[in-house]
C-alpha cells in the first residue's frame, strides 16, 4: 500500500543522515527508499558502493573539521 502511495504521488524524502555540508542521505517516509546526493547534486539510489563512499567522505570531513576547529582554539 505504501509503495502504491509513492507510485501515485511520488516519494516524500527526509534527511536521514548528513554526510557533509553538501552531501546528505535521504529516506522516503512512506516506503523507506534510500537515496543520496551525487556529484552533480542530483538524487541517486543509495547503493552499497555509494554508502561506502559516503562513509569515507564523512570520516574525512569530520577529521578535517575537527582539525580546523582545534587550530582556531589554539
């Protein structure tokens, strides 16, 4: 039934994870479909490969952001 709703009205995506300030993962509130922003800023299906890329980007982003914050404090 939920998939039928999305088929008729389209997906209603909400942010499920903020990877970086520009890249986010989204999940449909009705059917649970997961997508992410790609290099062009478009939504792409969240494949295992893209999930792994997002995890790596998140680690790099967190390390860089933490190092930048630490330099400003010192």
